[in-house]
C-alpha cells in the first residue's frame, strides 16, 4: 500500500511539473550565452539583434543576468510567455490585432495617423503602458510576462511581421517588439506624412 501511495504521489509530482509551461524569448545584441542548468544568461555588447527561445516546464524559473548594463536576477513564476531583455537598449512592444490580408487597412486617414503617432510617443516615454493595454516597455536586465499563452508569437526588433493564419478557427496571438530607436525613427517618418491644418 505504501509503495502504491508513493508511486501515485510521484506521478502527481511529475504531472504537476509537466503542467508549468513557460516560453522565454531572450533578446540580445549579439549572441547571448544561456545556461539553463546553471540559471545564467550572459551577453556582451555585440552587433545585430538576436533572439533565443527557451521552452521550460518548471514551476519557478530564475536566471542571473550578466550584461553590458550590469548584473540582475529575474524570476518567472507564472505560466506563459516572457521576454527577457539583455540588450543595452529598451524594448517596446504591443499586441497586434490579427486581420486577413484582404481586410487589412492600407490607407491611413490623417486622424488614424495622428492617433498612431500619439500612441507611439506615449510608448516611447513609457506612458500608457499596462497589462490591460497589452503593451510593454522593457528596460535592460528585465524579464516581463507578455501573456498567459505560452504559444503566442513574438516578432522582435528589426524583423518584418510574418504572415499568420488562423489555427483551428482561432486568431493567432501576436506581439510585435521594437527597439526604442526604431520607435523614434517610426515617429519621425509618420510625422512627415501628416498634413498641416489649413488656416
């Protein structure tokens, strides 16, 4: 009886460990050295944007970061998808509403353009950022939970949006991230498209 009870407890423990899915996207400038067993992530100030995705089944995940901006420790307790920023630059991102290619808006009105510019300016200043708004302002050496959905898609800085399709009738959950430099450049380009009000 004792053996049977022990076997049942062990099975429950293994089952509970398998039910703690975490997807961790590590964004770095140049390659990052990740040691899951040691719980460390090291990055240097290299060139180009790089990403590594880890799929972990563990109740608690912790990493000690050693990056160009110093050392820090990040913990990921809840299940879901996380972004870890080991760049020396802020990363800004938000949820992207899925739309079919033939339904996508190709022409921006001046009103929509102004709203987009205002929104980007607020994001670049770390304002109007919240879980409810599904937008993110991730400083260097920070880990941020993006969503409960460990299977959500992340498009990182300096990458073009990929095409996405509905899966089993469900819209894909996509988050688009930019470097703060990209956001500032985007604001300037959009401002150039605005029309001065008539006097």
